[in-house]
C-alpha cells in the first residue's frame, strides 16, 4: 500500500503510569479514503484517537498530517484546540458531545467559530454591525443550512440539540465537525446505538463526504457492516499494537484478527466473519 | 395542583392526623433543642467585663410553639395540595397568560423605568431606591456574562466593583480627573484585573475556581483596608466629586445647571440625572450583552458552558474565550463601581464585602441563568424586598437569608427558566432550562 | 530560633482548629459535591453553645473544671450536630438532585440566616470569657530573655484534635457508617442499589461534620477567650481555603491544609505583617492551585473524552 497519505502515525506510544495503552503503533491513512481502526474492546483505539486529536500528548512517536497544499504538520506537537484550528482535524465523540442547550443551527454556528471570529474583526466589527460581518454571518448560516440539509435535519434546525433523537444527534455531530471544514475527519464509533436503517444512512453520508467534499475519514467502529461496506483500508489493533491491516476483505480473512476477536469476544468474531457475506 | 393528580407512588405516603401530629411534635422537639441555649439563655458582657446571662424561657416557648403550629399548617397544606408537581404548580391558563405577559413585560418595564423620575419626582426615597435597584441590575447583567453565559462561577465579583469605585475615587480626588474620563478608565482597570486574575486561574474547574475568585475578592478588600496611604483604609475615601452633565455641575452655584437654565435649584435634579445615568449605563450593558450573544464570541461562551471538551475539538481557544468573558464581566462591574462612587461621594471597604458578591450572584441565579429579563426582575425583587424590611434592621439579613433559601427551593433554575436561541431559521422557540447546562468552570 | 519555635507552636494550634473545621467542608464536598457555606457558621454556633452551656453550668454551682469541660464539649457537640442535621434537612435535601448552583446559594442563604440568628438572639457584641485553662510550661529560656512557652490550653487543643481525629478516622475506616459514607462518595446510585441508606448517610455526614466544628468552636473559645457572631465567616473561609489547599474531598488533606494555613498565617504575622496575614493565606492558596490544580493531596482529575 503506497500512495498519498494524509495521516502517518509513526511508532506511537502512549503510557498511563505503568500501563502501555498504545505500543509502537504505526499506520497511515490515505487521502480522500476512509480508513477504519478496529479491534476488540480495550485495544486502545480511542487512545489513538485522543492522541491524534490533541486530547492526549503521546509518550512517544510521531503523528504527521500532510495537507493538500504540501504543508506537513506534526500533530504530536500541537495540542488542544490548535489541532482543529491549525491542522484542520475534526472529531466526534463516542458518547455524543453536542451543546444540548443550543439549537441544531447554533451548534453548527459554534463550529464555524474561528472563521466567524476573523470575519467579526475579533468581535469589534461585529459589535458595530458592519455590512462585511453581516455578509459573513449570512454565509455561515447558509453553510450550516446546507449541512443540516445533508444530514436530513433541516426541519429540526431550531430545536435544541438535546431534544433530538439519538440517531439525529449522531448525524448532527458529524455535520458540526464538517462545519469546521476539516481535512481529516475522525469519527469515534459513529454507528454505535444506531439501528440498521440509520446505520445504512450513515454509510451513505460518510461516502458522500468522502466523494463530494474530498475529506479523508478515519473511523473507529464496532459495527462490522459499516466497516466492511465503506472502508477503503482497515487497521486492526489488539492490546495496543497493530495486528493486521489491509483491505476489508483481507483483514476479514486474517486468522490473527479472527483469533483476536475470538479471544476477546466470540460474538464479535462471528460478526467479523459473517459480515459482508 | 389538585389531589386528583396524585400519582400512585405518592398516594402511598402516610397521612392522617396522627402522622401530622407526630411530625409536628418531632419538629417542635428539634426546635426546642436547637433554640434551648441560643434563645433560652441570653448572654452579654457585664459591666465589670465578665459575662452575665439571663433566661428567656417565654421567648423559647413561643418559638417552639410557632414551629409546632407552623409544621402542622405546612403539612396540612402539603396534603391538601397533593404532591408538588413542578409542571402543575402553575396552572396552564396562568402559564399562557404569563408567557403573553412575558412578551410585553420587558418593553413595559423599560417604559416604566424611563418614566420613574417623572412619576416619582417628589419622592426622593423612591428615586434613591430606583437608582440602587438599577445599580444592582447592572451588576447582575455584568456578572451574568460570566456566570450565566460562560458558566464560570465567580464568587468575588465585588472585587471588580471595588476596583472600579476606587479607581474613580482615587483618580478624581488625587488628579482631579472628571467622571467622564474616569468611567472608561475604571472599566478598563477592572477588566485588566479580571485578566490578571483570570489568566492563571481559569484553567481551574468548578469549585476550585469559585474559591479562588472568593479569595481574590477578599484579597482586594483586605488590601484596600490595609493600604492606608493610598486608600484611606477603613475610613475610606470621601469628597468624591459628583458627576457633571458634560462639564456643567448640578449644584447650587452660578455655573450650575439650574442657574444656566434659569430655573430654581433643587437637589432632585442631581438625583434625576443620576437615575438616567445609571439607566443608560445598565441599558448599554444589556445592549452589548445581547449583541455579544449573537457574535461568535458570545456563542463560544455559551458553548463553553455546555461542553468545554467539544469546544476544544472545534478549535475554540477556551482560555481566551474564558478570559474575554471574565474581562467583560469585570469591566461592567468596574463601570458600576465608578457610578457607585460618584453617587455616594464616599466609599469605604465596608461596601465591598463577600455579602455583596453573594447578593449579586443570587440575583443572577434567581433571575434564571443567562436571562437578561430575569436578572432585572430578580434585582427588583431582591433589592425591593430587602427595602421592605428597612424598619426591622436587625431582622433584615435574617429574613433575606431565609428568603434566599426558600426561593432556591421553590425555583432552583430561577424565575425565567428558558433560554432564547441566538439565531434561527424558521421558528424562534425558547429552549427549556432542563437542557441547558450550567457549566463546571 | 526560639522565636521560630514559638511561632511553630502557635501555628500548629491555630492550624488544628482550622483543620477540624476543614474536615466538615471536605466531607460534605466529598459526598454531596457542594460547598457547605454555612459550615463556618456552624463552627460559630458551636462556640456560642459552648459559651452558654459553660456559663449555665458554672452558675449551677459546678466547680470541677474537667467535668465542666467534658459536659460542655458533649452538649455543644450534640446541639451543634443537630444544627447540621436540620440545615441539611431544610435547605439542602430538597435541592439534592438539582442544579449545582442552587444548593450553593441555598447554603449562602443559610449562612446569612445563622450569622444573623445569633446576632439577633445573642447580640452583636463580642462575648469574652475569662481564661479557664491557665498555666503552661517554659520549654526553653532564650538568651535575650525570650522564652518558648507552651501553655496548657495549647496542649489541650492539640490533644483534643488528635483524639477527635483518631475517633473520626476509626469511624470512617472501620465502621459500617464509614463504609456507607465512602460508598456514597463513590457512587450514590450504586450505593443505594446495594442497600445503603443514602439519605441517612448524608445526614450523618452533616452531623459528624457539625460535631467536629463544635469541637473547633469550643477550642477557639478556650484558646482566644471570646466568641462573636461574625467569627464564622472568616474562620469558615479560611477553613474552606484549607480544605481546597489540601485537596477537597481528601480527609488527611483537610487536616494538612488546616495546619498549612495556620502556619502560614502565624509565620506571616510574626515575620512580615499582621495586617496582611489573610492576604498571604489566600495568595498562597491561589499560587498552590495554579501549580497543583487539585490541591496538595487531591486526586488528579482525569478528563474522560
């Protein structure tokens, strides 16, 4: 597997006290492709995510992000909000983290914070209500409206995010992440808790984000039907190390993967083997 | 509201005379023990310096009897009303009437506020009280930015009020600067202190932030008390110049406003001027806050209150966002402080105690966090209610404390319990306060 | 050196009193997650009840000082504990599952109530008592005529603190109640499912915290020889500062923080200026929190993403 990598994780280490959660993990995600990170519970997937998105500072290793314009950013040196602001990496959370007391539309407006801050002249121009600010705000609302339409929530735009059904909240969180106009979108178990129909809709949404926006996607997922159906590349982790990677087909037939899932949880292993067939 | 709406789970609650009596007896017994020494025995430093005491068993008996009777009444009322259901506490027609009134309440209040000096021109007392209420409205709106919008718990807000007041007082008495020059300076200095405190401590969360702000408020007060050469210590600063109407003094002199207009001088002129001054300042605070809420910075404040982690994932610099909220709130506090100094003509550290911070915080929380109208209403209720007990000076704070407890139990989320969205596509619908978070910073 | 040793003794005595109050803050915070603003006033009430019961006992003709002190201690602990229980019942329990700020404001209101209740019922003037426990030891005679003194009352305060703390530690670590308390601290819902009476446990927490504050109140009365209605506020803020400094929620932390605040205050008064002793205590709190955001012994907050 060669090609144009947007994200390269190189010998990533993460220790918590004496526990090694991620051990010398290396993998790469291709540009404009969907890469899935799978593995049994406790394999360290979310830890990898938190390292990539700046919530944890890795104990060792490097995470490189190569932008379309040729800029390369060392993610392990950035932290906190800068990952999203400067490196253009957006993420969603395993247990949805919307702003429940704000409307769906407001959630998407908050996501455009940095662009709007510039447009409002760090609040000064906005406070005076200059036309240039009004124009920028109108465009931001249009972008938010477009994304609400994409995820099928246009008619719930003025409802509080906390009042939306679970599946809608998942999609709204993805829309919110997309409103930051990311180069890489990291999704932490986007299909968790969705029913079959909703998860089918999610697949279409993710494929369309890849195809139309050209956004690269990295996702953690337990739902194997999602992984098998939409991933271009799959990385399998167990106990903090990579045990396999390749196309969905190749990974599914890999005995090490089956063993890892069998060892961890029989049902999941069966799900791996049966899905996609 | 009615007993018929009682749910099965509540129906199992014991009732009947014996139960009520037992409960009342227990309450009375508890009261007897609690008050036995504190009420039953009165101590006082005697003439020779030693302690003397006398008993007040009559008072004790009366109090215990009151608790006994009160307990019975409360229990009877509770059974008569049935279980208290938050939704049915206010009947539906009243609720809809209230929401209708709510739409017109704010404009009506505003019109009324403008007319106060006209209606009550001859009543100095009411004018004075209105100025006081408006000062607290302004303080409440200022703190609302920090607590209500950004969800940061600030227990030392009075520090910024003090910084504003002393800035004006010292600049005016030492350098002869006018109120209009000092007003922005007071705001800037207060904001500067806000940033100075905020920068190191804003990464603290929840109650740690609360205690640090409280400590900061105390530090400012103690420094004011002890730095006598600058601040005059406990004696305060007196002779603070009164504000002028853009250079024209409002006094009895030949160059005063009354003389220039050729009307008879009256001290009420100044009062009316002060009234409109604080009204304008409060309305400016309100306007700026409403404006800010619709700007990215204001939305970021509210998002921060809702979920800080998500904010960071969206590329929002939480530190500067918190700092701006802190500084904005501090600035409004500083403005209000400068006004306070010019109105009183005299300030001392006594005006800037923790009680003051607690009062302003109570106004914000009782108002319904984040609601501008709610804050105005609760300032009116609290300060106005407080004034009702002017005659019973001794019992004033006692009643105030009891009222605070009862109000919190009655409406933990404040008078106005919903949030208005800052932007909408089709419908501008309020968001129930049950969904709105209150922050943990 | 002698001067230093003397200040060390004074600081430890003051710190013991702060520590006893701080435990009440930290216990309540650990279980209910709220700042019990009225706790400082509970301490003040404890001081008043000790004063009044002492006065009554003396006028009833009791002369044996140790017996009087024992009765005073028990009476003030019992009645003050009932204050703690009642306050929780009236002002906090209805707000148990409410929003975070509501119980806090209710507590601030309760603090006003207690302060002004004792002002109204006992008057605003400071209540002095003659020294009850006198005498002491000279530990070291300095060359410049300065002697290190250890008074009997200081010994008593420290001893009482140690005894009370030992009892308290036994209560929390060895009894069923202590286990229930620790369970509620971890997870109230789970504790309730496992048969712990959560309401009763929380009530008992307030009762124990108030009893400890009563001990502190009595020690304060004996040590300083006065009480007044406003002393709860300052002592309360200091003790709360101590609890936070030590790491709120941590019982040894509260005692450690109390001692730290007592020492800071004493040494600052001795070597720099009395006027700025509180400023020093609060400033050190701020500085410590900047570098150790959860206090000295607090558990670091793990951010779950």
